[in-house]
C-alpha cells in the first residue's frame, strides 16, 4: 500500500469501452482511484452504486472517479451498463496497476485520493462499500476548502 505524500504512479489502461486512460491525463484535477476485487459481487456492486448515486457531487467539485479491477474490458462494460455507472472503470488484466498501488490480492479493496499535483493525500484501506462515497466527498471538501 502506498503512503500519504507519495507521488501516485502513472499508468495506462483501457476503460469499459476500450478507450485508453493515463493517470497523468488528469493532472490538475482531484482523482479518486478505487480498487475493487470483482465486477458484480455484492460489496463491489454496493460500492460502485454508492459512487454512482453521489456522482453529481463529485462532478460539482471537479473530482474524477476511476475504478480499477483485474476484470476484462467486456466484464467492465457489462457491469457499467447493468448498473448505469457514469464513471470510468479500468481493466488491469496484467495486474500492473494493482501491484504498483499495493492493491493486489484476491480481495483487496483500497482507494487513494490524489490531489491535482498527482500526490496521494488520503488512503482508504478499510472501506465500507455503502459509506465510501460519503467519506471521500467529506475529505475532498476539507482538502479543497480547509477544515
């Protein structure tokens, strides 16, 4: 697991429609990079739907959500369509991203909040899927506006 203050490792990966994304493309914006074990499992679905239900709030504060798992592009496409997920889900089938961020392992749910300079400012290692979106939004508001 990476530590607060570390530079977020850059990567390139395809999303649920096959378009390539680089973390460095989001420089200048806040990014929630969240790792989850598998598409369509109860906890992962609850977390994704919670983020979906709060997506408007993330957009209001110009924050990007990037989900990552080792499932395929096709699996991600089905997952995103089934639950109408409005954010990007990256397919890390070669496990380079999960290894770079210490999220490898079968059941590793972890998130990183990355500031506009590409620095990790918060690490979420103990995630409650239904409450994660609210927790991140609270932290984003504090980082952007002060306590």
